């Protein structure tokens, strides 16, 4: 899990978000995996996609969220949950999919776990990472 603010600090040198840090994509990926390793969730990174620079920049610039979580790992895709704090302990969720064969494209617009299950034909993922339990869901 990374917050949007952490992502911006990793990517940019300046507050105006005009100058990118060197090798920030590698730093992002290492920190992202380190957090899941620390939770004893992901033992091997082989199925975790290293998101491309263009995808990470698009996420920060075009999507409005407070936290990004790796949610499900399928053999052909990773599903990420973008959580937005709605106040009072309530959060909205948007799920995005990145496919291994097209890692430059963000497939978005999924707001429920049922939507994700339909996309993958009810197939079980290789790994499902629980979302934070203290985040109460609120529909937009």
C-alpha cells in the first residue's frame, strides 16, 4: 500500500511536481513490494507487475485516490484498489486492472468486487490480498 502523497514524493523532486527524481520507478516498486513482504503476504515478486512509468504517472495525474493497494493477482493481470477517504471512517473504492500483455493500459471503472469477479469469469486469483478492515465502504 502506498498513499498518493508518498507516490508524489517518490516521483517528484519539487512541490510543483515538475521535476522527476532519478530512478523513481525502481524506488516505487521496491517500496511497494517491501510493504507486502513486511506483512508476510507476498513471498515472491514474480507475479507482481512492475508498473511502467507512464502508468504510474497516469495514476497520479488522472485518478483521484488517497491509497493504492495491490488487491488480487491473477496469472495474466494484477488488480489494484484505489481507495478514497470520504470522511467519518468511510472510503470509496475503484478497482483497476493491469494486464501482463498490455502493461501500458489501465482498465478502470470497476467499483465492486463482483465487477472484478465477472471480468475474470469467477476464476479464483493466484493471490488475494485483504483490503484494510478498518475502511468502511461507501458507494459514490
